[in-house]
């Protein structure tokens, strides 16, 4: 009796079932799945860098509404007319990401640039949220100045 090897890939089967159950929720080769980003603090501002390769710079929208920062961009692929796709792995469509901003952000002075496929958004810290000196006076002593983050030793 001859044994015919059977190829079994459980991960492929799980992926197939997930695509059937979730449909477009997992994304397709034509719809964006996510917008990868980094966020860091540099001095008196935060910087958000989001990867948006190949998007039309004119389609990028950065807006703030009621403490929510919204990033939107559109990426188009060549039309499907008279095209026979061999592989289609680059995403197209609308990318969108929303972030809640704290009260320490100066929303009136947010700025954004787009270079080499990266959207950079600068989020300045509001003056009221920055560390500052507070003058302390006593009834029998001359005024002292204490800086935030320092402790006084006698």
C-alpha cells in the first residue's frame, strides 16, 4: 500500500476561517489596515511620526476637535481598468487615526509636515502645563524661590 503525503498547515486553515468570519475587518490587499506611528517628548513639545508612504500630500488632513487629534490621508493605486493584477500587497484607501489629547497640549499651535512618506505632527506643551518657579514667603523670612522638582535641605 502506497502512502500519499498530505500537506497540513493549521495556520493557513485558521487564517482562512478568520477571513471568512471577519470579512473586511481583517483588512484586504486594497484597504489600509493601520497607520504605524511613534510618539515621543522632546523638550517642550511632543512629536508624532506616522508612516504614510505613497499618499498624496494634498489628501492629508490633520485636525483637532474637542481634545481629539485626527489624522487622515488617502492613498490611491492605478485604476483597475485594463489591468491584470499579479500581486496586490500595497494598501490603498483612506488611512485614519485618532488620539485623545491631554489638557497640557497647546492645540492652537500644533503644526505638521510631510516628508519622505512620514507625517510629523508637533504638539507643543501649553504654558500652563510647563514647570515654573513659585515664590514662597514666610512671615519672618525673606522670600525664597523653589524650583519644581527640587527639595530644600536644612
